[in-house]
C-alpha cells in the first residue's frame, strides 16, 4: 500500500515538472515577537492568506519590498570590513550565480539565567545553522539543524519529566552534568508549477490561524514529515497535507531492545477565502489514524489521498475508529492596520446533545476570539494583541491515545490541551534597533490528577476513562489557576536572521488545592530569534 502511495506522488510530481513554474519562497520569520512582515499584511486590500503560516514569501515580495520592512529605521553600517557588514546587516554567506541562489546563516541561543524560587541557575547552549536557496524559477529549499544543551526553570523541568520532551524541540537525554541534551533538524523542498500550484515535501511545523494560539493546527509540537499540495486562485487558497506523527509510547509487541515508537498519520485540508478587502473566512478539516490498529497493520489509508473530498464521509464509509477534527477561522480588518479574528473547533457534534444542556462528554468544542493592532494609537511600531481561548474537556482526545490530536507527546493545537479557559495579551514596541516585549497570560483549567480517571485536559489519556457521560464542564478535575508574566528588552543586531542581545524576567504561578508552583527568574541571551518556541504554558 505504501509503495502505491509513493508511486502516485512521484507520478504527480513528474507530470508537473513539465510545466513552467515559479518557486514559492517560504518566510522563516516565525517568532511572533520578531516577525518583521506581519505588520504589513494586516492592511485592507492585501491579498495574502495570513491564516496560513509560514507565509508565502514569494507572494509577499510581489506586493511589498521585504528588505525595506526588515531594515526600516535601521542604518546600514559603514566604515567596516565586508565581513562585519555581513555579521551586522546581511546574510553570512551567499552564492548567486547561473540561476542558483544559496544563503547560509547561523542559528544560536546562548543564555544564562537565575530561577530564584528554587535557587537554580539556568542556561541555554544552542548552536546551529540554516541554509535556504532557489534553483532557477522552479525550486526552493530550506534546511536547518540545532544542537542544544540546557538547564530549565522548575515548571519546564516538571513538563519535561512528564512528557519526556523539551517543549517544541523533541526528545531529551542527560549529558554529563547537564540535565537536557537534544537536537532538532527541519527541512523541505518547495516546487511551484505555474503561478497557482505548489508542492512541498519535508519535515517541519505548520500553523493555521491569525492569532497567537491556534485551536486548529499549531507549531507547538516537534517537527514531523509531511507532503503538502497548495493551490491559490485569485482570493482563494486551498491546501491538503498528509503527515506522519509519532507517539513516544513504545510498541508493546516489539522485542525489549527495539525502541521504535508508535506511528500514526494525518490528512488535513484548509480552504480560505479573502472576501473583498477586509474579510477572510477559512474551513479546516483533519483526520488522524493509527498506522497499526486493533485489526493489524494499516499504514497509510489510500481513501484519504483524494485532495478534493470531505474526510468525514470517507471516515464513516471506512467504518474506522479515526479521529476527526473540524474548524472554522475568520478575520476582519478594521481601520488601516488592525483586525478582529477568531476560531471555532469541533470534535463531535450531535444537535440534540449540544442543545440539551446536559453537558454531554463528547460536546468537543472550543473557540477563540482576538484582536490585534499594529501602530496602536498611531504610534509607529507599537503592536498589540489580546486573545481569549476556551476548549471543552476531551476535545482532541480519542478512545485510543494513539489517535489523539497530538505528536511527540505534545498537542498539535493549543499547548494547554483541553478543559481550559485562557486570556493572553502581548505588547511590542520597536524603536530603531530596540525591541520591548511584554506579555500577561492567565488561565484556568481542570488538571488530571488521577491515573485511572480522565477529566478531559490531558489529550494523552484515553477518554473512555471519563467519570460518566454527562455533567462535564470546563475546570472539572483539579481546578488550577495559572498566571504568567514575561518582559524583555532586545537590541537587534542583524535583521536578516534576527540576531539580538536580550535580557528579561519571568514570573509564573500555578496554584490548586494540592500544590503551588512559583517561578521567578531573570535571564540574559545572545540569540537568533527566528523560530517560535513557546514557554507560556
């Protein structure tokens, strides 16, 4: 079955290679605190599908001068050797000849900190690089590699002890006296036949939404292999993606010295419309299934290979136990540089149960409401975002943990899982090379505290362990309140790779009837802030 799937994919790629193409570049500025492009995209009449990230840089370049956005208000260094100009202002290494353009830049995060509550010194030692390039008008590629050693504050230690992964960065192990040693590699090839279509194949992360969080698909978890087909027609965007995910539980049928993890697959599709100059509406659907179910080896399900079909009828026709997630994304631009946005996610829907008021356990729903503004109050580069997220218990979970909406022991959507309410506000101000960031996040959730009972927050718990079918509400279980405050000031050295020197502080408190965990820390770092790494959970 897998051989047939590969044959179909290769045949399709061979067909499209005969057509004239225009390579789709992909923006790698994914850190929300340092994204230099987003401010220009939330203006009326800009026909960019902002809910699909990473952004299509080739389409942005056709509308605005990207370099002018990167270096706005920043002077080009003069009187220095060419090497220092590259360190301070440009790509470190670049090759541009005979239709081949290749750029190489460093990636690093070298930091020290102090966590006062437990008197612990923290540190981060990340070194790596990224390479991107185009070959003629057809192909674009991107690859990066990061090697890391780190000591984290107490709440992240607790997360790693439970999940066995560093948030968003993969599996960790001890390295000498250091508590965490881990690495991560991502990369993909992008091929665009003509102006309308694009194929991508690789291993990376994806995000669907206009907010800071996403209830549909987030870049919260570790990278995963995928194949993606996109089509853009005027103001309509459609893509379908097939991906492979892993559960870090060991397959119990394997021999003791075989540590292969359980595998599963997903197929997802997203259709977005830019309506007029201000409104954007998107529809999302995803299905997850195990590579090996109770009937035996299943592998990739060919029925989900059709790129233009609704997955719910297919899933029903297969008589399968697959996990469906559907949703809706919306954005409306107000004024010249602000937008209201929102999402709705749905795992199950029975009309009579939803409106009966009995709080059925499978009323798996959640929603997001948010507002973002750039140059707030007319102050240039004063950016503001405020957002509310809410997800009912058992959303994203399934009767088998292998088919939950997760990858590598983390959620594919919101990092808090389910059974929560969250409010988050972020403010950013940039003056020349200085960048000031502040964030406040407050959440309430019902924690799973009994190994034999699922109260609906932990999507890695079998939802068949629920305490009954009715009377379920947000906050059930061990009601927990979370407060997170973070502030930083950064000096931007090189806008090309977001190289900056930064310092900041963080306060976090997590409290329930059984325990209280406080975190108070300060930190200092020299870093390249390109990737989105979430510590606010």
